[in-house]
C-alpha cells in the first residue's frame, strides 16, 4: 500500500511540474520558410532545454495573430508575449530606433554585427523598457532591394512616379518621396495582393523576404540596390519577462542572441541563391555590382539628416554608428 502511495505522490508531483510550465506565445510576420522562423526555432529550443521544460515558446508564423501593428500592440498590452518586427515599426514609440531608417548607414555585414551586438545596439534596445517592452535582441531584416512591375531601375530617375509600398514610417516615406517615387504605406501582410492587383508597382524588402513571400510572381524587375539596412527587433512584454526567475531570464536572453545569430546566418547564406532563383522566375535582375548608388545617396541624405535632427534620441547615434570599426 505504501509503495503505491509513493508512486501516486511521485506522479502527482510530476504532474504539478508539468502544470507549472509556462507557454509563451511568439508571433512572426513571415512564413515558415523564412529565416525568421528558422531563428525562432533555435530560440525556442534553447529556452525549452535551458529551463528544463519550464518555458515552452510556441511559434505563430504567417501573421496569423494579426498585422504588424496589431502584434506590437498586443505585446505592449500583454495579450501576446513576443513579437519580431522591423525596427521602424517601433520607431514611433522608441525614438532612438529612427537612426536605423537612414539609408546608406551601414557599410557591410561586419559593420552591422558590430553595431547590433555591441554597446550601441544594447543601449538602443534598453530604451524599449520605457514602452513596456523587454528588448531581447536585434535580428536581421537585411539590406533592402527593389522589385517592380514597371521598368528596369538603375538610377533615381527610373523610380519617378513609381507606386511603391513602404512600411508606415515617416523616414521611409520621405526617402522615396525625395527620390521621386509615390510611396504608399501598407502592412506587410497586404503587399502580395496589392502587387497582384496593381494597387502598387513596387516594394523594397530584403531579398530573403521578397523570395519567401513570392513577390516575384507579381513583379518583372529586381534591382539589388542594398540601399538601406533594416534590423528586426525581438521584444517581449516587460511584465511577462520580469515574471520569470533570473535563471529563466538568462536562458531567454541567451536564446534570443543565439536565435539572432542563426537567423542572420541563414538569411545571408541564402541571398545569392534567392537572387538566382528569382531570376529563374523571369525577372530581369540588376546586380549590385552593376549599380552606382552614389546618385541615390546624394539625393536622399541631406533630407534624411534634416529629418533626423528633429529626433535628438536618434541623431546622437548617427556618428557613433558610422564610426564603428
């Protein structure tokens, strides 16, 4: 009898441990084939293993939990735990992030990594706590390229009047306006349909996202302009993060960093292959080596600097980022 009582107590204790486990919901805009989902899997696996199963991160890709703006609002309010989105989508709340919207800011991937994983990236991320977010890590949207259905684009004059989708951030709108295009703010989840129906002519996303989103099905030209680099901000609701033990918080932060490294590598390793595949779908590809982006930079930078000067929390990071070596 005592033996069976002991077994029952053991099973009850084990059940309690399972019941005590926490499920954390992580919303992702892009599809399961995108680098974001790959990095999220690394993140989730690390947290599960390093909390002994106490925290399970469940992934919700394909914008199934709402638009970009909705996911961010849900995390801020605490009805969703984690989301991952372009830094510009937070820039209205976390003003320092506006610096990342400046075109031609980053020289190359090495420059990017030193900023994102260094003291500058961490300081900017810590500012998220003023908006009820815990900044976990900076992932990669990447260097942006332009696709369109109208004409080959090599020079700023080639985008005159081009109806281009932009994320709803003032600096993106202003940059394309300065280039002579017609920028149209739009949620990511609406882009493919808008391209198909002709509501817009063009979009600019990093190559991996343009490929995984199948934008090539509704486009004729790809210009690998690399005109701007956009990081992704991985954030968690601050109250939710603070509800975990210091050891669990450490596992979350470590997992977030490992996920960032895996996601960046996955995205970068596949860029050349994605460009080739997009070309195989019939798009005319203008490679970065065949483009002179100096006229583009000259056309937009004075306006971008003037814009940023109105945002003290952002412009103070401009020169430190430029001077990072």
